C-alpha cells in the first residue's frame, strides 16, 4: 500500500543534504569548488542529472509496488498527465 508522504518541496533538510553532496562530489572529483560558482553549477548539474536518471527506475518500482500514476505524480509534485508522459514509456 502506498505511503502517505508530503509533496516534494524546498526545506532545510534537503538543502543540507544537497550541500553535503556538492561538497562530497567536489572532493571526490578533486575540484576546488568553494566560492567558485562555475564549479558549483557543474556539481549541482551532475547531481541533478543523476537524480533524474534514478527517477525512472523508482517510478517503475513504485508501479510494481501498486502505487498509482496519481500517487506517483503527487510524490513528484506533478500532474498525472505530465508524469505518464514523462515516465510512461519506461514503465
């Protein structure tokens, strides 16, 4: 049965996790990123691309776990039509 979660949004917890992820990725890639917004853009874009790549598999898994397209759209902060359009071919 699907979980009742709040819709996605900006919050202090997410901000802290992203800040840690940017710092970790910058360190792993050997980048001196502190204060360099160009490097920060690169790191954030890399993390965003990775998250987008993982969403498709998560949507497929959620459908297998009996979440509906409406449930998934809610968790994505989207509409059912947009969600089906974006992820329907992957399911």
